[in-house]
C-alpha cells in the first residue's frame, strides 16, 4: 500500500513556494461528505498555513465525484485569475461496477482538463475499498490527502507562473 507508514500531511514548509499571491479554487463533492469535508479542511488549512489569503480561495460544491469534472471546467471558465484548482471527492467501492466507471471517468476527465486548459487541476479524489480507508486518508491514521493536494496546487501554480515568462 502506497500510504503505509506515510503521513500525507507531512511536508517541509521551507520547500514550498511563496503562495501569498495565489488564487486557488476548490471543487468539493457532497457525496461521502464526512470524507470530503475532512479533505477540504486539510486543503484549506494548508493553503492558509502557506499564506494564501482566505478571500483568494473559492469553493464550489457539486453533488458527486463524477460532477467534479464539470464543476472544475466551469470554475476554470468563470475565474480566469485562478492559479490552480483542487478537485476533492471520495468514491468508496460497493457491490457493483459503478465504482470502476466513476473512478475511471473522473480520472480521465480531470486529466483531459489538465491537457486542454491552462489552469492546473489537482486530483484529490480518494478511491478506497471501504470507509475506514477513506477516513484514514482524510485526517486519520495516514494524515490528510487534502493537505497534500494543497501543496501540489501551490507548486503547480508556481510552475504555471514561471512557465509564462
């Protein structure tokens, strides 16, 4: 398991670019909200800790993880000044193939938005076998994947700005 023995919330703050000037969007799935709210809190707190101003963080909610694609697309179109967007969702395996279709669709959709557009979208969608695994990765035993996503957003926002010069 990739997260075994790792805390997803660990990072070296001295290695993070100055984020005081960045604007970050976050699109959050309402499905499995116990998990997605934990991920959002991890992301939001990491952004604040790294000097992103609260008024420069935009949040939109969508019904489920599959809808993250459309929500991120619309956020890209609506906020041309965003430096990065974080897509937060949680898909927990059930008894049908629905899990596979949703996971594949969201993964490919977010990838397509990254390839086609200029604003980096960070994939913070947990795809777990059970609720406990999701809890462990949204503020539990393995830390918070939302924190990791926020740090990735800051780094990608910096890359985006640097690449324009």
